[in-house]
C-alpha cells in the first residue's frame, strides 16, 4: 500500500496561517538569511530567543501585519505551498 502525501494547502496549520495573514493584512517585509539552522532574535547584540529552523539553511520570509510579525520556519513547507498555489492558479485561470 502506498502512502498518500497530504497537500501543504490542506494542512490545518497552513490553513490557519494563511487565514491569519489574510485577516491581519500581512505583507512580506523581508527575509532572514540562515546559514547555521538557527534564527536568533534580540536587541543590540544580546540574543534573547534562539529558534531552530525545521529545514536548516535558507531565506525565511518575515511577514508583518497590523497585529503580528511572523517568521516562517520550514523552507520545504514554504516551497510546497508556493508550488501547490501556483499549480492551482494555472489550472483555474
């Protein structure tokens, strides 16, 4: 029996994220370059939070809305969502 791969756009967490982005009118304001698999946040050279990324190195989008700032943590998830949304747009245009 083969395992069916769940689409990223059907994942409940991704659906909630896309709803938040839409309702908070968030826009991508930049990206964070990661080369050691960690994002560190802080102020004036003092690291206050260290977060491991889900998929290591890469450029991680930063979204800013009216109430929230969000950093995506999984490059593979970002790529899957982009691919699926592009295919959906092509099929429905």
